[in-house]
């Protein structure tokens, strides 16, 4: 076996030390040396001591410097800092309920959807395999935000994080919305932002399912959205706590729904009006003192509990994420004055060769 170099030994020791102190997500990290953190800070104009947000039930402050250190460990580039800052503001927003889905026994994860021009700037994938591996920005941004929350709020499994099973999606669950292939207004526009704004949205689902419509028509896509949603993904919106689900519809099926003349709002209304489950299959207490409880009840209380985004590439597989016990919360991404020069310096261009004829 070849001998390790001094640098390799140092890397191994640093990783061992960080892991022992609970500062990693279990995977190897890049040591956050002063030099690397300084380089990461080129992606922001804010001073090191600036508090981006306060996280956890103790409202522990996360400074720009500490965020940069977590970004280094996760493998981020300096140009990801504006997205990370907006992501932390989403985590710190009380409406996200991030502390609940960070520690609950239900093993909730952090689900991120990115919209606007920043997707192309940073090569954030929104097409084929968007939620999967291979894409540097998707993976490292989500990983950095998860580690930043964990390290700031001091959340450890079995101590604060009481997830019974745990959730592999806590490593990374981030995708851009495929706005260019969508027949509807983008996700962030639905939530009150301008189309030219760059945003990141946070929700906290504990599971997701993928499904294929029985036939490729708008009617069968709608039926599939209902029939493939587990009964456990019940949702409602309210002042105290939002419980939502997100339907990620591939571009082909989105187009088929659009051919039926259906808007996002009409799709949500159809799902709410036609989603019921039989009460005799569940143990549930019904209000009103009914002598004879109803045989079925709606799965969703209102249309605000259902979210729709166009994500994915060629193919007719869709996904459902839920239930999220907080959010979704959307934050605008703000860029430093030297943004264009940073992009030119740090952007990574893929040199992958797609299979010829695949899209034909």
C-alpha cells in the first residue's frame, strides 16, 4: 500500500476531527481553512460578522463567516453565496417552521425550488434528474444549507433530531423549476414575485413518490395526481401552521394539462374537490358531536395546501412531495456588485455528451 502524503494525512485528520465534533453530515468535507473561507467570502459584500439569520429554538446566530465556512465544507463555489444567504433567510423565517421539521420524529427534509435567471447563471438543473446526483450547484447548495442549520442550531441525531428513520433527502433535495418548458407562470410568480426575480423556496416534506399516468391525457394526469398521493399526505393551510404538498409535474404532462385549458389554480381546485379518503380506514375524531360520522372527508382543506411546479426532463414520470409541515417560504436572491466578474471567473461548464437521438 502506498504511503500517504503529509497533505493526505492532514486531510484525513481534519475530517476525523470535524466528524468527531459533529460538524459534518457524515460525508467527507473540504477543510474550511482561513484561505478557503476568505475566497468564499468573495461571493458576498456583507461583513464577516453580519448575522444572516437566527436558527433553531435558541435562535443561534449564523454569521456570513460561518455560512462561508459551511459552504466550503460542502464544496460550494463563491458564486453560490447569494443563493445560500437567501436560503438561510428562508430557514430563519418563522413561517418556514424549519425547527419543527429539523427535529421531528417524522424525519422531514429541506426541499428547495430555485426560480429565475439564477438557474442559468449557476447551472442549477431543472430538467432530467434535477433532484438527483451529478449537478454541482444542486447538490452542494442544498448540502451547505443543511450543514449550516445543523451546525448553528446544534442538532444531532437522538438528541435534538429525533427522526425515527432519518431521511436521506436531508443530504440534498434541490432543483430549479423548468420554467422554459412550463405552460404556466413560474412557481415564484405564483407566490408574488416578478418573473425576472431570482428566488429560492423552502418546504419540509418527509417523503416523496414518483408515478406514471395510466394514459397521457390531461384527465388521466389529474386522476394520477389524486390516486398516487398517499393518504398520509393530508394537508391544509392556516395561520398557525401550513401543511402542504407539492406536485412536481414533468413538462410533457404539464403540456397535456394545458391543452385542456387548465390553469394552476384550476388544477388545485380539481384536486381539492375530488380528493377524499374513507373515514372507516382511519382512526379520527370528528368535531360537531356527530352521532354518525361522515363516511369520507376531503384530503385537503383548501387550494393553498396544494402546490404545483414544472420540474424534470423528457419522460412522463411525475413526483409528489409531502406532507410539509411548514412553508413554503420564498426569498429573493440578491447579488453583489461584482457579480458579473465572479460569474466569469467561477462558472463551470459541463462537457457531457448527450446520447444522440434520445430527444428525437
